[in-house]
């Protein structure tokens, strides 16, 4: 005790600290407590990651298991919101406790050693990095890779947290439920490109075929009827004034099980003839009125979404639709098989050629296409995104239409142009249409060569 001149109250002289042993005696228990709290925080984080990364198969296995630890996991997951809230509260309290004790020790050390403020800043940064690394990242990464094992071992700790923090977790769950009821949920708006990239980032366990199916599903909802239809030129239809023998001859030639029937022109479709309806009358004479067997035609606009069309097919129990333009003229035809092929790729039955229709591959980088082939099929064969040619294609849906946009005229045999990393060489064209086009992918070596 001593008196400072002008100071009416005596002050206690701080004890002198002598060596690291004294530091350890003062701060050692606190450091041990910090390490214990940090370990508990890591276990709670691992428990959270393990419980909520269990697959449906793992959860079913726990429900059906007779082991006590698996039954405990199943009971905890019966209330996932309450469990998550309890673990989050538990983890945050542990982290806060670590920070508070660390700040207290830092302040005491600064006072004893007459240190400056940089010590406090350094310790704050160090504690933050330690909590993030050893209390969050490392435990959660390990738990995600060994979720079932970690869930079994940390289930008692999670159960303690669920009991201890029951009032707080119940309040948080109730508040979140009220927020869910009052605020309208809005789904995430992801572009097709972002979803396609997500498909590419799927695990290595996914095969190429599975990724192609996923890409087909991603692009499916954005496809229009005009993008998947068979064009007017490719429709196999029959006139309604044919005799029965003429009809049977034409049906045998076409090979289709459903045939549109028109009056005078394709713009006047009268109905759809199902070949199975003809089977009971196959021995009828020429005067047989086969027109009475026609079924109603389902007409759709060319901008109808394919996913909506699939639902209509299911509700109406039909497999074929006629695509019409704004004036009521026939643009094309869509079948259920055309829609399914957009997801699963080409489906060939016993009557189809083994060779793909509409294109032939010459080598790894070169494909020869028919001009009438839809751009969606062209993109699939070239293994590029369905929107690759979207900027230039305009309203055209076929490869020939794209070339008309690129040339701004009807090209002739031998004409060539380059766009989007591909060279388009017209092999065959007449006064009305483009028949064949050779498409060559420009590889990096060719680009370097051309730039020299």
C-alpha cells in the first residue's frame, strides 16, 4: 500500500509476475477450459453435419434397426427442426464462451505485461480462425464423410442438447413457423446454364448416360412444341378420299400406328386414324367407310411448353398432337415418343434403322446433318448446350433455318461460314431448301494455325 500525492485512496500494487511458471499458474486452467469448450463445439458441429447428411437409406436402416444407438438417431430425427435449433444454440454458446474466456485472458495478459492493443487484435484473429477451422470446418468435413458413424457416437451429446435447450429451441421453431406462414416463399430462379453446370459438377459416380438424362430433364421445361415437332414436310398423312385398299397400301408403306387424315391439304386435318381400329375390318371391301373410325385431333399452338404438353397427353390419353400456327395452318406433329426422347435420347424400336436418322458422323470433330434436323438434336449430337446457337437462330428451329440466318440468303452448294466455334459447309442445297450440311468443330490447334 502506498499513497500517491493528491490521491486520497490507497492503491494495491499489482503482484510481480516472475517467469513462465507464474503465467501458467494464472492462465493454465483457462487455456484448458478453452480447449475443452473448443472440443465440445467441434463435436456439436460434427453431430449437426452427421445427422442432417444421412441419406434416406441410412434413416430407414436406423428406423428398422434393433440397436439402441440407431433407435436414438431415429427418435432425434423425428423432430428435425427442434434438433437443428438445439444443436445450433449449443454450438453458438460454446463458441461464445471460448471467445469470452480468450478475450478475458488477453486483457489480463495485456494488463500484466503492459502490452499494447495489438495483442488483443492478434488474439481475436487467432481465436476466430481456430473456431472456424477446428470448431466448424474440420468436424463437418469429417462428419459428412462418416455421417452414420459420427451420428451414432454423438447421439448422446445431441440428446443432452435437445433436453437442456428445449425451451429455447421450442421458441425458435415456433418463431420460424410463424415466419413461414406470414412470408410467401419464393423459389430460387436458376438459369438453365447454371443447372447444367450443376449437373456437370455431380459426383464421379454418375455415368455419362445419367448426366445426359439429367441434362435432358433440366432443359425439358424450357422446350417448346416447335422445337421437338416433326415438320410439315415429314408428316406421313393420308387423304380422306382414299378407298380402303388404297388406304391399307399407304399404311403398310408408312409403318406408323397412328396416321393423321386430311381433307384436300394438310392444313385441314380431319382426325387421327389408329391402325388398331382397322384390325377388326381388315377384310372389308373397297367401299368400306373407314372414315367413321377417325378419332378427334388434338391441336396445339407451336409455342406450347413441352412439359405442359406431356401432362395433356396423360390427361387426354392421347399420344399425338398436331402443331398449328397463328393462322390455323399445320406446322408439324408431336408424339409422346418425341417428348420422351428429349429426356432419354433416341429410342429405336424393332422397325427403326440402327443408324441414326438425320445425321452421320465422319470423325470425332465432323458430323454431316440433314438441313431439316431440329437444332435441339444438332446440339445433342455436337454435345453442346441447347442455347449455343440461340443468339443467331431467331425464330428458326432447324439447322437449315440457322444457316439462312447466318448467310442472310439461301446458300448454294459449297458455301461455308463459321459461328460459335463450328464451321458449316453446305454440301447440298436447291432452290427451296438446304439438304445436307457438314459441321466441323474448330479445335484449338486449328485456331492457332489460322491466326498465324
